[in-house]
C-alpha cells in the first residue's frame, strides 16, 4: 500500500512540476525523436519566435524500412511550429521530414529527407518503403512521385 501511495505522490509531483510555463517533451516519443523535438524547442527560442507548440504523437508514423523487425519512424516537420510564427519547415515544396532507422544496438539513426507534399508508408516485399508526392521541377508543374527503399545505407529511388 505504501509503495502505491509513494508512486502516486511521485507521479503527482512530476505532473505538477511539468505543468508550469515551460512545455515539456511529450511522452510517447523515442529518446532520439525527443532530442530532435528539443532541438526545435531551442531553435524557436534562439530566433525569438516564442515557444515550440506541443508536437502531437500523430506527427510520428511507424514503419520497418530496414526489415529488421524493429520500428523505424517518419517525423513530419509540419508539426514544428513556434508560437509566434507558422511552420518554418513547410512551403510550396511541401514539408521537410526526418526518417529514423533502427540500429542493431537498439537506437535510431536520423536521416533527413528533404521536402515532400505527402509521405506514405507502403509495404513492398519484406519491408516498408516511402512513397512521396513531390513538387514538380518547375513552379506550377504537376506533382511528381517517387518510391524510396532503404538499401542499408540510404534511401534510394526505386
């Protein structure tokens, strides 16, 4: 009984400390992704654009790009918004995104992918791939599409 009471008191104190003016890193994100979000929080402060708004969990999608059975992730930078500006990562070419690929040691390697108007995770054989809708090569050009498959070192067009 005492253990449960102490656990509940500890949880209450942690929640109360996190309920102050500073936003906390959201729960539910792997540590490497939390670190990426924290870097954006610092960037908002550095450019004096207000605090980073809360990044929702749905900004993160899961796949298995290297077919190792461990989750890999796509983090949409559309979710990065400083309170006093719009998204600094979106424009006519879409929004930038980062892919986090699992490593044998259990961590995640971040791979920046550039901008896309849409990113869809699709199953292709033994692994997931990225299907991208990209801005046409000329302003006003039709959308171009690309499928990227992890080759062990990088994502390659397929």
